[in-house]
């Protein structure tokens, strides 16, 4: 790595990889390493406490590992990123400073303005140029087409030119309702908090300007690569096989079912997507997991995860401002923990967020996202709230998932129809409704399910826009047949008022 002689590699908080990016082929003596903890970033948002702890602890752990390996590490705690860089430059005048290209558009602009040299990296499997080639002149960037291209290109789960198991997609086996047999689900190791973890927490406690919410860490989220590898091994051995059939199900008494809970480690750089999908494929080839579970998981990693990463860059900064349905409601206080809620599905999801900074993909899409869509929550506000709340939050994750997928705020570029549903879907895919004071089948009256009333109101409110989408024809026809649509919309208006006031 001769061209990095005397250079400084600035490692950002979601680039914590020793094996990839600019540190991948460097050794001690090749470069200095800079980390900057920015007080402005720590204090600037109402972070979930576990999210903030995870990033700071993982940064400090990697810094210690690099020091132990012999690297010259400069770890700064500064007012902001610019101040940290300036202090480093003052101690090392004339040193080139380079960094792997940050994972957000604003991050790239900020570091470029500070004179940092940005270099391409291999933290993901798909380079921007590869994606641009694939997108080419396509009029629709369908995830399914992208995913099959990835499978072939990366040679993942392929038997020669054919997909392993004889099909590309096993979704039809993966939409089972939640089991009612009270079965137990695979557990995960809690890692003992160490001195670094406790120091991070003490620092947060001592700073009166830090405004976190949620429970503190209990060792659930890996802060080192070693811990992340334990989590990966546990998933492959115990949870991969049962993952598929119930990946869309929700149970009030079970927070993760057989989900991998690897996303925070992937998004921080502690694990690389290639090693994750290879480990999963090996398990399949050994006969340790069925094709529907294996394919469903690999679809999430080389399909969906890479797809949203590429779309974030492909669509650029303007995409963040999209708001096709003119939605301007604030994030409901029942989401943020600032108000309690009687909606059992929201209560269970937010309780999980409070306890673990985590909810799985259907809780995000069909509970929080669905209610936000039908209530008309402002897309960027929801995206930002999710970014600072979820353990795996990042702008590149949230912008396509929230603005494009959950809130349909791009007018249908990403998702061909809005993911709006009433209580019937939640009643089918969860056990939440059983103990809820609302009735998922009712759309009017005091015990009408808020999701159901809002669903019909959403269709009526946006009828003109949605009428041009042939995939919405059946739903719109159903809405027009409702004899009590006016009363439903009156109930929806009450729901919205109470939602805003934190009284629902
Ligand atoms: Fe949620 Fe409605 Fe079911 Fe209650 S009845 S849990 S509010 S979907």
C-alpha cells in the first residue's frame, strides 16, 4: 500500500472493517488511522440509547484492535468532525487524509469540503458503475430482475446456469401465518459488556446535552467482529432453517422469531455480505437448511439490501424530498414513546423498539410504515426518525425503504403499489389483534380498528392519483362499494386527531 505512505485513513463509524475498504490491504506502518467522535452528531438527534452506544463502542473497539496490531491510531473526541480533523492535521501537518466514500450523500459533500480524499470501497457487492450498467435503459428497476442478475453475476445459489432448487423465488412457501403451537424460537448470545462499553455509557450519562431514549444496552448487539461472527454462526446453525416460512409473521410474545438479527453488524462493517451469503449457501449445500429459507434470506442480502444501497445513490439527493401524496403529519407520539397507545400492534412494536432498538421488516413495513402511509406522515420525518431509532439505521437504508417502499412517496418508482392495508392483514399475519381493544373488521364506531378506518380513508383521499394504477383497481372498486364510506371517513378524521394528540 505504498501510495498511502504517511497518509491518514479516516475510519467512519459505519466503516468498521479491518478486511475491506482502505484498511483491507494495509498493515501497521502503511498509514495512520483516524477516528473522530463528533459531539455534534451525538447530541444532535434523539438517538435510541442502544444505537448510540453500539456505534461508539464498535468504533472504540476497532481502534483498540488496530492499536494492538501496531497501527498508529489517533482517536479524537471533538466538537464536530471538522474540529477532529483540524486537530489531527495540526498534529500531523502535511499528511494526506483519505477515507472510504461515506455512506450518505451529505457525508460525501462534507468530507470533500474538508479536503479529504474519498476512495471507492468494497463494503458492498455492487459498485455504482455495475448498477448503472444493469439499470441501463430499463424503464422499471424491478428488484426481482436485479436479484436474478445478482445471483448469476455473483454465482450465489446457482447450479450452473440454473437457480438452485429449480426456482428463483420461494416466497409462496414463506408467507405462513404465525404458528399457534407455542413453539420456542432460536435464542441469541448476549455479550458481556466490557470496560469500553461501560466507558461509553458513562460518557453519555455525563453529558447533559445528550437526549437518548430507550433501554440501555444488554449485550444484544455485537460491538466487535468476533462477536458478529458468533452471531452469524448462531444464525446459520439454529435460525436459518426455520427462518423462511414465518419471515412475515408477527407474534406479541416473540421479538425476532427466526430472523437473523445480523443487520446492525452488516451495516457497521463488522460483517461483509459476501461472507454471510457464502456461509448460508454452505449450510444449504450440506443439507442443513431448506431452499425456501436459504433463498429467502439470500434474497434479502444480495437482493434487497444491495438494491436499496444502489437506488439511494442512483436516485440522488432529490429523492429524499419526494412526497407524492402530500403528507405532512408529524411522526405520531405513540411511535416515539412520547405517548402510550391502545393499538396492540403498535404497542408491541414500539415496546420492542424501546427494549432493543429493533423491529423486524414486517413490523417496520406493515405496522409503522402502513399506519404512517395511511395517516399521511411526512416521509422525510419518518425516515429520519427510523434512522436514529433502529439499531441498523442509516440514511441509505431508510430513504428507499421509507420514502419509496413504505410511504410510496415517489409515486410508484420503487413499489408498484402502496403497501396500505387495514387491520385484516395484521390480523392474518400476527396475534396482536386477539388482545387489542379495537376490532380489525370494524371501520366505524368507537372500537373500529384505526388501521381499517385509515385504509379506506387513504384510498378515498388519494383516489384520483391511485386510479391510474391498474394494480389498485380492485381496492378502489371495493372502496367505492362501501355504503358507509362517509361514516368511515368521519371515524378516520377522529383517529387522525387522536393520533396527533397521542390519545390513541
Ligand atoms: Fe392493530 Fe387494529 Fe389489530 Fe388492534 S385491531 S392490533 S389496532 S390491527
